[in-house]
């Protein structure tokens, strides 16, 4: 078994601690003596002393603790919150003096999970290593032993409001405390030593590796530097993690005079959720200098309103504009390919900027940068002097059609397809007479939860819209009236004023597939041409229906739900339309409140509605 060489490790720690010694921070509990001696330990314990401790405790101590005691019989300032670790004479069983087992198991009865029961017993079965601390328990647990005979160490403090933190062995615990010392001292003026200089050299190599596209190796090198609190390391790793989808934001704080902070980190940090009970704006602006907070709040509001736009310089900046327009048109694959083709030309805003992470905060482009695409972006050499191929797009361009709507039909859907117009014309063609303002960058959930206005008899809805292939646009929503209602009125006629339009709806009825409603209608120049409405096995048709779209062709021998995918594929093929599943289900699209999908009641026609109070 390889033994850890404690002496050089502990001497290095002691010297670095003494060089960083601050009487105001560290002068208590023997700090002055340790600084003068440049040694945080004590005299070594001899073999007899270690054996006596083991005899008194009734156990053989784990290897890394025994070898530690043979170098120093105890330790001062293990990290920041443990001021003294026990030596041979001080080692003793914790005994759970504060009843932690009962506290952890309170209210669980006989149904407590096995892991919780094991954790609750840690105090009663463990050795207490901390003799002086800031309310921190350091528990050496004989109930958690590895194949080498090492006992796990658990640290716990009531002010952390979290479960005990596990360290695989005493050696691991001490290494973690050394990192904690470095992290807490990193902001002290003049804190520099061989360790910090070596770490900073690794950080710089990692930065260059990340720009070469070697992001995985770069991240691995940065992790240790982050644990040591090296200032640049966290910023660099946060960018990698954000694009890999393993983190939601950047570290908050810093001056907006730094272009990276202003245009990358602030938008990214504004996506974070505030702590429970805190006002969102207050929480997200507080880390920044007071003079910068209004600008941060403005960025936050733009993100929440869906109007924030990420920008960049040069060739990549032009690609960003093009990609945003494509994503807004519901063409995410084309948007990604545009970004991918130009990412090699991206340039950093400041020295520690290694990737365009602010893209993730853009309401239209953020959803386009999936973790898989983010990793491809990171794998591309970029920045001044970068050479190498553009990232290979993620798979072939999907052939979406309409059939995928069957997979998203648990709550039903309504979709209007309009020929020979641009997406920007949809609000005029479908929008409510008194509310045609575009609602930018809605998710499918936000559109679903919207509460349209109108008269009590109306059934307005919020549709999101975009391109539907060559020469077509779509407007989609997941809520609205059942087409089997007597007063249902397809919006195809209004939408087709100078062109052609198609409406397709599907409304499930609970869990019974044979009572679902399917509707297809087609109009030209403002006039309905044909329509099909099916509920269960009852069909209603109007006009002359093309043979390919007749009920017998769409649903032969199948219920509406069973034949839905095939029917949608037939409609897509007949009209030559395709709607991006990625854009509709995962992207953000512009939306508009439609006119009512129910006609006004005719004279003498009864209707009723109910409200919830």
C-alpha cells in the first residue's frame, strides 16, 4: 500500500499559512505561535503513543491518520472553520452529545430510509477529530470503510443548512482543508506562493487549450484551480459548464466596465432563479456595484420581456443576426448551422473570455444552443489566429413534416398553415381586431398559460408562429375550442384573404381515444373550400374533399387517435409543409392573440358560460 508523504505537504501548508498570516483574522487560538514557528502542527507522536490511543479507543486507526500522527500529534487551523484537530491524547468517541440522531430521525417513525438511519448514527459511532472549531464536527466514521481500511470523514456544521459533507479518508479531508485555506486566502493582498503560481500557470494553459477546442481537458485542469479559489479559474470553467448545459449561469458580480461582465456574464446570470423569498431584481442586481445596478436591472427586464439581443463583432456578429432571424422564423437547425459555420471567426471580449456564452441568454438563440451543440461549439478552435474546421452540425437536418404533432397531442393542438406570406404577416391575418401586438419570444408553456381577453362567448387563444417550409407559415397553439362545437369557426377563411390557408385541430377527450375530435379545413381567397370534422365514428364534411384527404384515406380502419400520425403525414405531403418540432416544443417564438375560434351566437341561439371565483 502506497503511503502518503505527509511531511512536505504539511510543511508547505504551514509556510504558506504563515506568509498569509493576518493577526486580526488568525491571531486567535495559537495563531501567533504557529506563524512564528511557521508550523501548524505539533511534535510527532511516537509508536507507543499511537498504540496507547488505539488501545484506549478499542480500534485500530485508519492508515492515513496513523501516518499523519507519526508526523504531527495534532494540527492547528485545518481550513478556516476548524481551529484544532485532536492528537493521540485528545482522540475520543463523539458519543452524540447533542442528540443528533433523534434530530435527524424526528418525524420519520419506522419508515425512515436506510441511508437516513445510517447518517443519523454517524455521531454516535464516530471519532470526533475537532477539539476547537466554529461549531464544526469532524467525524471519523468506522461505519464507512473502504478496501484500503480508510475511514470516511464527515464534516458538519449547523450553519451550513445541508447534510454532512463526505471525504473518502482522513488524507482527503486534509487535502480538502488545504484547498479551503487557499480559497479563503486567495483575496488577501500579496497572497502568492509556489502553489498559487503553479495553479495560475495551469489556468493559463487551460485557457489556451479551451480556445483550441480542447474544452474537456481544459475543464479538468480548471477544476482543481477552482477548488483553490484561483480568481480566473471560476470564470473560465463557468463558460464551459454553461455551454455544456451543466450550469445555468455565470458567476454574478464585477464591474460592467469589463466587456465580458457587461455583455456575457450579466445576461447569463440574469437567467438564475433567486433564493426562496427574495425579490428577483434585488437578488440579481445586488452582487454588482451600485452604479451598475440600473443597467443590470435593464438587462434583466429585457430578458424577461423577450427583447434582449445578444451581439458580437465582425463575421460572427453578422452570423448571430442571421441566426436570430432564422430561429425567430422557427428554423433552429438553419440557425445553428449559420452559427457553426462562423464560430471560428468569433473573438473574445476580454482576456478570460473563451466562448460566446451570452448567446444562451438570447431568447431566440438560447434554445438553439442545446448542450450537444454547445459542446460542438466548444470543440471548435476560435479566437484570433484560430485554425480548424467548423463544428460538424448535429446530425442531418430533420424532416419534420407534421406527423410529430401526434407525439405532442396529449392536450391536443390547433395549427393554421398559410401559403405565400411571411411569418411577420401572421398577426394581421389571425390577430384579434383590438389586440394584434406581437408577444415576443414565448415558450410553448407561456403561450398555453396565456389568458386571452374578448367577449364571454369568444374562444380566443395565443398562437406562436413561424415558417412552415417553402412558401408556408404556421400558427400553433395547444389550447382552444373543440372543433365539434356547433359554433366552431375555422380561422382558415380569414387567414386566406389573398392566398390559401389550412386549419388542423385535434382534441382528445379524456382517456377514450374513440371520442377524440379531428378537424381539417381548407380555404382560398377568403372562401371555405372543404372541411372534415370527426368525433368518434361520426363524420361531417363540407365541400369537395381531395381523395388523398378524404376520411376514408386518412383513417381507414382506425380510430382518430390511432390514425392521427398518418393523417398528419398525408396533410404535410399534400400541401408541402413542414413545421419544426424543435422550434415548437423547445424554442421561443413570437405569439399573437387570435380572433375567436367560435362565431358569435346567432339571434335566438342560446349559449352559456361559467366563471371560477
